[in-house]
C-alpha cells in the first residue's frame, strides 16, 4: 500500500514539458540557420559592401560587369566561410566537453560563444573585428552542432527518434527563413541595416542560453558520467513511466563498455568503427556537394545575378526560405514511416533534374552582361524552390540524423565530432569557393553539383543501410553485421576487445 502511494506521488514531466525540452535544444539549429541565411543577404547590402568591401561595391556599380563575376572576392567569401573553419576546429573540443560535462553544459557554452560573436560582428568597425566575430560565432556553431543532435537522439523515444532529431534541421530552416525576412526589411534602413541583421542573431542565442538551464541532461550523458540514480530518474520522467528497466539496462551496459575505452578517437580508427565513421563523413561531404549552401548562402546574390533587383532578390530568398521550412515538416512526418533511404533517393532524382535544368537555362540565356527575361528568371526561382524542397526533406535532416544514431556510445561524441567537422570543412570550402566557381564555371557550376548528386544516389543504393526503428545501441547487430558490404568490417582481428567481444559482453550482461 505504501509503495503504491509513493509510486502514485512520483512526479513525471508532463508531455508538454518533454516537447519543450526538444524545442529548446533545437533552438541550436535556429542559431545555425540564421547565420547561414544572414551572411548572403548582408553581403548583398550596399552599405555593408561600402564599409568593408569598397572594391566589390565599386565593381557592382559598373553596368557592364560580368554577371557571373561581379561578386567574386576572396574577402567577401572569407566573411561567410571563416565561421565554418572555426566550427571545424572547435567541434573536436566540443566532443571532449560533451563527454566530460554533458550535452546540456555544452549547449550552454555554445550559446555564450554565439552571443560573444554577435556582439563583435554587429558592432564591427573594421574588417578584422568582423572576421574575429565570425570566428567566435563559429566556435558557438561547433559546440551547438555537436551537442544538439546528440541530445535530441538520446532523449527521444525510439519510434519518434527520426522526427525529434529532425527538429534540429527544422529550426535550421526556420533560422534561414527568419534571416531572409530580416535581410529584406533591414536592407531598407540605411546605413546600419546590416548591423540590425547581424545583431538580431542574439535573439536565438539568448533563447538557448536561458532555456538550457531549464531542460535536463540526457539519461545517457548522466549515466555515462556515473550519475546512475539521477540518470534513471530523468529517464523515468521523460518516458513518463517507471517501467524503463530494459532501456536503462541497455544504456547502462553501453556506458560500461564505453568506460573501457580510454581513447575514443583511437577507437574510431579501428576496423570495426569504420562503417559508421565513413558514412558519417560521406554524408556531410555529399550534403554540401548537393550545392544547397551555395544556394542558401548566396541566394540574394544568385538572384541578382540572374537579373532581379536588390529588393526583389531578397524577397525571392524569403520565398525559398519558406519552402525550406515547409518541406522540412514533410520530413518530420515521413522519416519514421518511409525510412531514411527512401527520402534520400527520391530527393536525388528531384535535385538532379532541377540542377540540370537551371544550368541549361543559364547556359542558354544568361550571358556575361545581359539579364534573364522575366519568364526565364521566374523559372529559375521556381526550380530553385523545387530543388530546396527536395533537399529539405532528405539530405538536410538525414545528414545530421543518421550520424547521431549510428555510433556506439564509446565513440559517439568523437564520431559525431568528425561528422560536424567534416560538415564545417566542406561548408567552408563551398562558402569560400562558390562565387569564384560561379565566375569561372558560369552555368556549368550547376552541372558540377548535378554530377555529385548522381554519385550520392548510387552511394545510397549500395552502401547506406536503413536505420529506421533500430535501437540506438543495437546498430552493430541489427545494421552493420547484416549489411552486404559493411559486415566484413565487424571483425577486429587486431584487438581482442574489438567488436565481437563487445557483442558477447552485451549478451551476457
């Protein structure tokens, strides 16, 4: 009787609070998305160019400047890309912080770095201060992109893991849309509209900073750091039941195995760790070589290139941002129903077709000094929207979801650090190179990305296993050991404590 009474009085988190935890963590994606969207719009503002890049401003004013080359400037590209280089480096430090102090504290650190970067960029008085601010922002992005997807995957119920994790990408797209709207309105406030646009990045960072003190850490993170009782209590609260014995035991066993690994990065170099590591890195490479960030970074610049005026180009970027958000909602609804592979393959077909047609239109109608006709320009915007649509329900969210759910606990934060750093490195390359590539390759740049999309589709067909509805700590037995290609990597002959021993321990624990 006493036990029943005590059990009845046990407090669980309400369902709205659990959803609130998901949403607060996903605000980390809002920060990342706002930055992706804001940089292209700011570099299209004349006041910003006049202050920091007067040569580009002067070149832009020349009526007969080559359409494909008028924005080609390494320093303009460095403004955008420096953040991602900083995020690349900081993601490895974030991996250590994530393991030692927990996902929650890493999220708090991310928001603090981001707030510092916002202050520097919005208040910049010279190019040096502007770039330093972008680097500090990049550290925040590295920490946030490391911790948030892991937090969401670890806290989500198995049957909703895909949808919950995709909240990160949904908030990325919302951030891009907000940035495009801010760019559109801020461009009308002279001469400091760009300061308003950069400064408003502090809003999501403040939301994340305050909210992170309210949400709990994940049960996996707590148990990994030997806070067993607290970890079980949090697990019961977020599952809203005391019947968590199986999940708690699975997490505890995984943590015990993880504690045997003294060097997660060294563990990643073993043969048995190769399948999730290779896939995690390649997904990031492929995600960037779809060309999406070239479009999202420089959408206003791209639309100006094809003949839209400044305000019209910013408004067109708002439209693509809205398509991005709505299409990501499709992914949340379908990823746990149809699976990861189906969405990726469908999107490859749609992206390949749209990129090829865009390239064909520009090659046929956009020369060095003319503008596209109204019909062709509208067609380009519609095709960009179709392209963004397919990316938003596939390679965008899957690039973060699949790496966050496929690594075993002992290498999870280290492996995901490689995923984040790979994403940031290739984001940096695209951001730094796109305007120059457009200048030299002209319309051919779209055929370049289309070729990569074809390669990506073949990779999914032959090498990417389905991970829908597989427990996060059961990927080895249920996924890697059953895949026609990756199963041969599951025998680690050089290490007696390799994968076979891991499976024996799991079965006998």
